[in-house]
C-alpha cells in the first residue's frame, strides 16, 4: 500500500460515518496542484548534481497551503501527496486558517556540504517561487531541513518578490522567526501525552515511555516529559538505540548527542535496536521518526499501553486495525504532532504584524489550542464509539467541508 492510499483509507473510514456525498469526497481527497521540478546544481567537486523536487498543494479551502519541506532520499510524489493531505486535516483539527501542502527534494542532506545545501535550496526556490508566498503556500522545516534552510528560502524568495518573512515559518529567531517554534512539536506531543494519560487515570510522573526517533521532535518530547517526572526507559535514532529500566538521564543524553550526533555510545543505557524498542513493555510508546513504522505484524507484537504518534503517518491501516482489536489507544498524528503547525501559525501572524510575541504567550496559546482540540476529539470519539483517529478525521472533514460549501466550487 502506498502512503497516499493509506491516508485516504483513514479519510474514507471517517467519511463513511458522515453524511458526505461522493462529489464532496472526490473534491476533498484530490490535491489542487502538484509540482515536480528538476533541480540542477554544481557540486563542490565540479560535477553536476541533478535532484528532483516536489510540492503538493492539497487543499486551501480554509486558508493558504501550509506544510513542511523534506530533504530525504525517500521523498517522492506519493509521499508528498500523503503528507500534504495530512496537513489539510491537521490544520483543520486544531482550527487554524491554513490548508495542506507538503514537499521536498529527493537527496541525502548528510552527504551534501553546507554550500551544496544552500545552492540546492536556492535553485529549488527559483523553480517554485511563483507558487509559494505568504497568502499562497507557506513551507516550513521537516525531516532533513532546519531554520537555516528556511532562512535561505526567505532570502531567495525576496529576490523575486521583495521582503516577505511570512513566506516560510520555522526560521531562526534572529531572522524573523518565532520563540518556541523549534520546540513546538515536541512540546505539543508532551501536552497530548499528559492529557491522554489523565483520561486513563495516570500521571506523567513515574509513567514509562519509549521514544523511537531522537531528532528535533523526539528529543524535545523527551525533555518536556522528563521535566514532568516521566521515566523514559528507551530511545533510538537511525543508528540504533539504548535502554535503561531505571530511566535515562535526558540531560546527560543530550550532552552526548550534542557531541556525537547520535544516541549510540551513551554510557547511561544498554545498547538496543529500533525493533526491540517498538515491542518492549512500556506504558507509552512514541514513534517520532519517519512514517510507516507499524505494520500488522509489529502491531501484534507491541506491548505498550498507549501510542502517541509524534511522526507523520507511522501507522499503516492494517496495523491500526490491530491496535483497535487489541484495545491499544492511538493518538493520531494529525492531533499529536500539531504543535509545530500551531506555532508556525503564530510565527506567520507575527511576521504579518511585524511584531514579536513573548515565549510565555506562545506556549500558553499553543497549550490552549492543543488541550481544546484533544477534548473535542476525545468527546467525539466517546459519543460515536470510534477511535481517536476516526474522530479527528471526522472533525477535520466537517470543518474543511463546511469551508468548501461556504466558499463555493
């Protein structure tokens, strides 16, 4: 099954419980626009590097397209379609005035020099600048990109359209970015984990967590949970993992990762594999890496009491069915990791206002948005007798569908 097909399977499951016409389903599933561009740059060696870039703009019924740019060898058209669709539902779930977009460049950023990354980014913007903008489509960081890449995009876009810092979000604070944006997704995951555990009658303090993926999202999630007394007994990244049944000292781990760029080799835990992490007995399992982590077989072997999806699309529909049959609640990605796009919205607003908000205000507003969204979805799931994922899609479909009707075809 392809990623876009899997996303639409979740859409169809929710739409089946709603009074949604076939025409409306078709309109809401299909992307508005898909771009595929050749990105040719000169490499440091003098050779020519040829890369393929994508941008899928899924739906803008509720506002400009919004979504990340990913630099990764797995980037392709289907992945971009799936992630753009998820962004449409994610922005609707947390009720911010954006639609869904996504894209990236098929490359391995770890094999590119800083100069090559900058040339690649600027050339990509040269190809797509007419299709992005503060009131059209607003990219943001994703896997393999960061604030520096966003700064290059903003600067290159200005060569064609003038000064418009709101063209991208996730920029460095010193370059028209927002306080709290870098930590926003992980902060949101921790908030949602806390709220879900409350519903299950458990505190965060003393609860055991395993986090697959220790990049931006996973590491910030770990820090916020650790600060609330959570016992994080396993973490992993692309190179391997580690476990400590007494709890990992996250501050010491962060010092290790800052020097070594990976969790492997940290002395505060025993070596562990990604596969072992996914199936270890733990209260809460947080996939925070790439998508497609859980298939039916792994879902059968999972021994966690709760799954909170910090990554985009980590669960295939067959695995989701297994989790339902086993009574393992799953907090879906379109809610759990929405903190990033919420604070991206705040950054966009600040850029349009040419005014800065303090961190305390941003985190307070983010928490309010996420807690309200969680309770709406939880109550809908209870009322309809469905999963949190289906309830989240139902809420999102209702909001996007209403905007479609009000705006007209």
